[in-house]
């Protein structure tokens, strides 16, 4: 049965009263733009994270409070990494995210600064479309005990540190043995993450409207071991079968955890999704052409 995701909190009939702001840290341009947004929409209440509240002149959230609990729209000022961080800050709440790219066009942050206020005006007036993106849930099991549980928008990566040797990664799908990757690591990604690290590892580009799970070995010793595209309802398990030090589990490129021999990483589709507000002036294939230089 297909997984159901909560509907976005912002409907076309809704009146937005509270907007979350996430800015790229260390980027003065993002802070300046956030102040411009506040000045233009003085009738709205704005919220942000504790780390940037003072810089933006906003009251901080509580230590255990998620932005998604209080805001109806989240505006992200930065790049794709900032948007991934913002999606994590929602903690599964179905709040639409409007991503504004402060540099070149991003895969996730589709709106350039020049279009920000035009697009934001439309969103606040109910003229917008939302694209739900699949997420993955990930669990780290050690000696039969679950020691970590998280969610990702892009990917789950098992890879070695700078001095680690090649490792054995035993892959099973729904309990059925698939292969042992003798490789630098393994990437398990969503379709959204297919244009991230997985692409560099030789994985396919999968349209983000599809639900699927991608498994890509990193620099496999066996050249015949290629990426797999799996149905979304499968459970992928990877067991670290080598006595190799300095191997890490990385969650969406944001946080990392050291792994031990015998650890099992379990990945499956999450019931939560990330809801991205689309830029009506840019299409997915236009983004691919620009980012991947497909004959502009």
C-alpha cells in the first residue's frame, strides 16, 4: 500500500499569518534579504531558529520547538544545503518550503532573488503549486538495539574516512541477500538525491515525481556492481561486515555517526514528505540543463 503523507499546511484558501525564515549562516546577503522581507510584509509574524534570531532581530524559538509547529510557510534564503537543513528543522511537519537561491540556480532552491517578491506575493495570495518530495527514514541498529533514527531528503551515505581501507557492505532488500559491495561505501538516495552524491558515483537521474529507492556503491572493486533502482515499499539493509575503523554514516550531508563492524543501517520510505513550492518560471529539465550543462 502506498505511503500517505500529510497535506501541506498552506492551502489555497488559507491566510498566511506566520512565516518561518531560514538564512544561510555567514552570508550577509541572506540577512539583508531577510530584513527586506520583514519590511515588505509587516502584517506577518516571522520566526527563525535560535542560532540566527538575534541577527535577524526575531524572538527565538524554544529549545525543543520545531518551526513547523507554528509557521504556515517556510522561506529559505541560501542554497540547496540550506534548504536541506531547513527541511530537517520542520521535523516532519508538512509546511511548504519556498527556496530562494542566492547564487546560481539550485536543484531545490529554484527561485532567484530577482523573482523572490513576485513569487512570494503569489504564494501569499494562494497562487502557487507544491511538489511533494519523497523522504527516507534511516535506522542504525547495533547489536540488536536501535541507536539512531532519522529522516533524509537526499541520501544516506556509508563511507570511509581519509585513512580507512576498502570495506565489505552486505546489502539485503526485504531480507533477501543481494550482494556484498567491496567498496569505499554505499549511497542510498531518494529521487531528489539522485542528482547529488549518487550522481557522482555513477547513479541514474530519477525524476523527483517518482517514488523509488536508489542504491549506489562508491568505487566498487567489482566493476559489474552497478546502481539499483528499487520500488519505494522495499526495506534496504546494509551491514558493515569488515573490521575497518573510520567508517561513518552521514545523514543528508548534515550530521555523521561513526560505525562499528556488524552495524546494520536500515532504510525505507518515510511517511513524511518535503513540500517544495515550485517556481512557475522554471521547469525541472531546465534546471538539469543549466546545472549539468546539457547544451544551454
